[in-house]
C-alpha cells in the first residue's frame, strides 16, 4: 500500500515516518510538504533521514489521492480544518494527528483552540480514534486523540465506564516531556528555563480538556467535569498522569483492580499492574500504556497512574493502530518495540 505523509519535518511526522517505514503493509511512503514549490530530495527536507532515494513533493490534495490509499497529517492545529474538505468529499482515508477534528462542536474548537473550526457537517464525519478502547464504526476520517487525553482516558476508562468512582471527584495531574509541545522553541522550552525545573502550564486551559470530558461523558453521563492540570518536566519524551478520584461505597482495592484487568484483558498494548506503580521509562519507545492503582482507605481515594510515550501511544503509534484498524490489518503491525530498560 502507498501512504502519504505530511509534517515530516516535525517530531510526530518523523516518528510516524519511522514507524511506517517498518510497517509490513506499507510499500511506499510519499511525503508532501506544505512549503515546497517543486519536488526535492527527501533527505534535503529532513537531513535526519540521511541519504534516501526518495523525493518529497509539494502538497497537493489531488496528487495525494491519485497516488496513495491514505494520508497522515502530522501538522499543527488549524491546518486540516482548512485542508480536509477534498478528502471528506471523496471519502478518502485520513489519519489526523492534530486536534482539528476531535471536537464535534465547532464552538468548542473556537473556545479551546482560538482558531477557525471546520464546518459542523465535516466534523460530524470524523471518528475520535481512541484505538485501545473504541472500534471505528466505518468512518474514514480519523481524529487521533491528544497525548494527555490518551493517557488520561486509558487511565480512567474502567473506573468511569463501570461506575466505580464518584463522577464529580476526578482530578488529573499530568506531566509531560518537552517533545509534547513540538519542535518550536518557546520561552518555557529554552534549555535554561526547562532544565532542572518543573513548570505548571495552561492551568484549566489545556486544549485536551474538552476531548477528555466529551469521551468521559459518552461513557458515563454522570461525569459533570474534571479538574485537569499539566506540568512540563525536563525529559525528552513521556507522560505520567496521576489521576485521583473518590471511590464509590461498596468497592475496595481488589474490586477496582479486577475491573481494570477485565477491561484490558485482551489489549496487546495496555498493561495493568497487579501491584506497584508504573514509571515513564518503562513505556518510552513503545506503544504501550501501563497503569497502576493505589487505594487509600483512609481518604477513600484511588490514585491511578497511567504512563505512555507521548510520541508513540500519544501520537504516531496510536495513528498506526488506527491505520491498522481502518484497513483490517493486524492491530500490532508495525508496532513491535522493546522499551528502554535502564
Ligand atoms: N508532539 C507530540 O507529542 C504530539 C502528540 C499528539 C499529537 N500531536 C499533534 O501532532 C501534530 C504535529 O505535532 P508535532 O509535535 O510534530 O509538531 P511540530 O514538531 O511543530 O511539527 C509540525 C509539522 O507541521 C508542519 N507545518 C507547519 N505549518 C504548516 C502548515 N501551515 N501547513 C502544513 N504543514 C505545516 C511543520 O513544517 P515546517 O517544518 O515547515 O514548520 C512540521 O513538519 C500537532 O497537531 C500536535 O498537536 C503531537
């Protein structure tokens, strides 16, 4: 199969290129870049690729559809809201790593992204692809979930779906490495500011809040809101979400663990610890999510720790999972890695 990719000069696009390069069902990756006037050597576009015999092409939707069976967009918010129409009109498969099609209500997008949304009828055609838990009803436009949203939702799913926690008691304290913000330098990502530092950012304003809330409410309409905080930590990659909630009367630690293990019993990528809590290094460079629970009977509060690699499970890895689902490939195709165990 031929696949198109745009955004290869960015972090997620580069990661995606590497995954697709080793995917057993992918014959060729055609790279399209927004600012090219003519085709150039791919290695010239992104020297990290070293020498290749491939070219990168100027972005053109018709050329993409003529020469490929699917396109991956690893582009910033605002891009696919403008570029998606021809693909939607032709029912051409798209896997979109940006947030542009994650929120069905255009007003929500305006509020949280401060950008012009896609048309409401286009947004309706998209499917929010939380690949470890949901099954694509046959839609060809996949909105790949956000990285924090993935860690949080996988961590909360059993508790919320099975009604084990008080629905108005959810507090998420999530921490991410710097690659989560992409390659652009900002005041908070300068080495001197980021190194040996912890920075809370976007308090109550993070763009992933509405997609998390929509999904939680889809699972359990008693969830009214959640408290969600994000912290930047001086690591390259990785997210650790510490999730707190009050446990409903009648459930204890053993019950919680049983529900978590049942939910993910058949999941090749989500592991629930019998005891102990996971750390970030155990998932970096993998498509895995690891989850651990700690119940405090004194406060009747459960701590759920969910860890992922933001570039893999939180972006490119989940995009490949969605690609596998869309084309009925084995769900693990292209996603076998060993974690960095040191
Ligand atoms: N980083 C993560 O952990 C992560 C996780 C989940 C989802 N995502 C999402 O994935 C997308 C890419 O993220 P990233 O971290 O890889 O960002 P990035 O490092 O900033 O890369 C963005 C890419 O998009 C290209 N681009 C910029 N403006 C464009 C335009 N107007 N039209 C077309 N392409 C354009 C850039 O090309 P130039 O080189 O020309 O600028 C670059 O190739 C974002 O929507 C992000 O929210 C990222």
